[in-house]
C-alpha cells in the first residue's frame, strides 16, 4: 500500500476520521545515554496531519471533528489503523478516539 501513497499529504480522511503522527520520544536521556529503539516507549502525544469533513446524523446535521490539522492531541496507547509511508508511521483514528486536545 505504501508504494501507492507517496506522502501523508495525499491522504484525505473520510467522515470523522483523523490522520495523526505520534510525536517521537527522544532516544537519548538527559545524561547522554542512548536508548535502543525497541525499548523506547510509544508516546501518547500526536500531531494531527489531516481531518475528515465529519459525518451526518440521521436528521441530516453535520457533526464536524473537534480537532484541526496542526493540533497536538492525546491518543490512546493502542488502536487506530497504522499507515507506513516512507519509513514514517501514521495512525488513522476516529474523532471519538481522540482523548484530549493539548493547548500550548
């Protein structure tokens, strides 16, 4: 699938889906010790890359996602659909899977 997708910017989520990329955890401690990649814990912070238009309720009301591209969000440690593009990992989640938006 990654051979078809050239970049994350070519992905346009549908309905209330949101494309995020986890913020990378430093692989070096403050004292300078390097941590092997397999031992680095997954970060629950992510950056929103793209957002779908939302979904329509049965009454026809459009419910838009609660985040926008560029937002920092808190995501669950597991879940979502992983997408790998050029050695970078992205996750496709539903708006309801986002735990919180982080204000800076």
